[in-house]
C-alpha cells in the first residue's frame, strides 16, 4: 500500500500530540489549556466571550478552561476598563514566561525538523507545507459553511 501525504500528515499530528502530552505531564496543562494561553499570548487580554469565539468553543467550555488556568496561576481575571459587567482574561507572569519558552522551543524544533531536509529544498518544503495548510483551511471552512 502506498503511503499518501495525508497518511504522513496524520502521523505527524499524532506524534505531536504524544510529544505535547509528554511535555505537559505533571504541569496541569493540557493541549486545550495551552491553546487558551496561545490565543491570549497572540491576542492579548479578552473577555471570555471573545475567547470562546477565538477558540470556536462554547462559552461554558471556556469558563471551565479559564477556571482551571486561574487555579493553576496561568491566567487572571481583571475588570474590563469600559464595561462594568465584563471581565478580561489575561496571562499571568508565569504564563508569559511559559509561553516565551514555548516559542523558543517551537523555533528550535522547527530548525531541528528542517535539518532533516536538504538545505536547497527547505524553502520548497516550507512553501509546500504552508500551501497544504492553507488548502485544508479552505476545505474546512467550505465544509462548515455547507453544514450551516
């Protein structure tokens, strides 16, 4: 049986999931909680409603995630500056350090992975992976739209 590009991508996804589980073992972080931290790292403080929209999950789901991250000291809730009824969720200093280290680790792993490719082919691999990710994003969006 021929191995397809999809087979390889699924294999890579599974390997990343196993590696993330190993890396976060004992930290109280899960892939869902890290995703919340990642969104806050890149989007800044936001309401739980905005966070739910960014994560494409229900507000109830976000409440549980934020509660757990607040209990572990990764986020804090602060009053919204212009809406007395709302609160903002923001990263704690601990989470900022964690996310900065994670970004350094990602850069290092990216370089290590690209080391498996001949130097002259690396740019083509990066363009190819980006094109595949872009195409998949379009296909997923079209499928969501068709379901609506």
